[in-house]
C-alpha cells in the first residue's frame, strides 16, 4: 500500500470521527432542548389549568411594579419576575402568631423593596413550585416601603449614644417576637465608636422564611447568604448563579422536610 492510499484511509477515518463527534453533540443539544421544552410545556399546562387568586395577582403586582424604579435612597430595585401561580396568601402578624403557635404552614416575612427579598423570593417560589407546596403565607413587613407602616419596633441612638425608641411596631409585634424568638437575632445598632449597642429585644429581619407545625418551628432561613452584603455605596449586588443554587437548595430542603409529614389542605390532621 503506497503512501497516497494510506493518507486517503487516514483521512476517511478522521472524517468519520469528526462526523460521529458532531452527531453526538447534536443529539445531546437536541435532547437538552427537547427536555427543556417539555418541562416548560408541562409547567405552562399545569399553570393554565389553575385559577389564579386575587392575592396571587396582588403579590405579583406588588413585587414586579418596582422593576426599574429607585428606592428613596436612590438605589435601583432589582428587576425580577414573579410566577402567576405563586400560592401566596397574605396574613397579618397576628395571624402569623396563631399559625406558629397552633397551626402549621410556611411563612415568608419580607417586603417588596427589600433588596435581599428581591433576590430570594423568585428562588423561594421556584422551590415551592418544585416541591408542590399548596400555600405560602406572606407577612408584608413594610407595606409600600413606608417606615411609618413597618410592623416592627424601630430604635436609634441619640447624640449621647443612648437608645431611643423611634416608633412602636404594630399591636401584635411583641407577640410575634416571642413566637419567633428561637430563630431571631439580637437587635443591635452601631454606636459612634463603631461598637454594637444591643437594643434589648430581638429583630425580625427580612427575608425570613419559616416552616412550622404543631406549635414548633421546624426550620428557618434569614436573609440570603452570609457573604451577600451591601456594597460601600449602599447597593446590593445580584446573587451569582452558584449562590442562587445554594439558596434554592436551602429552601427546597426546608420544604421537603416540612411536606414529608404534613397533611394536605383537604385532609384532616
């Protein structure tokens, strides 16, 4: 066999390898897009068969209406998308206390303009959807992003570094603090010397997600991640893809544990 024939055979083998590799890549890519299309189609079909409640519409509007707007601090609100079938039901702080003490459920404490909430909520809703959660209770901690409507107590330090209570929380806030006590951190302010000053009560920070059953808080998660903090200019960066995966796993794990032994809404416990 001469060199020309050998070269032709090697060339044909090389072309076969290239063709096979391309075919495998096309099959993998095609399979991925087919799977994604099927999953999206199933989700759309499931959603289309469900009647969207007024509260679900309200929640979607509440959060999406802030897309592209600025807070009073001049910091832009993160643009997010809220699924229509979000399972949200609005409750008061008093109702939250009753659920924690005597009922069962998953409760989200937050507000639409909270930058950490805007990063976390789409992931919470995704986890709820994937785990089949039938209802997500929502306590709006600061309606309309107005301090005067905040349900929480507010303190400040005066010129002498002494504590002053700026405003009282709503009538059920102290009861809520007692009910949530095991999962809350101490409320502290930063003094002029840079040292923390304890207020003497705990603080409901947003976002807070809890699962509870039979008078016991099963699991909770506050904020997003420890390293997700404000920048020097006061803005909050978006979560990275890896950080989003971490938070989604946290919420999914919480819901899976909660739902494992829970009754459905139509069952008698």
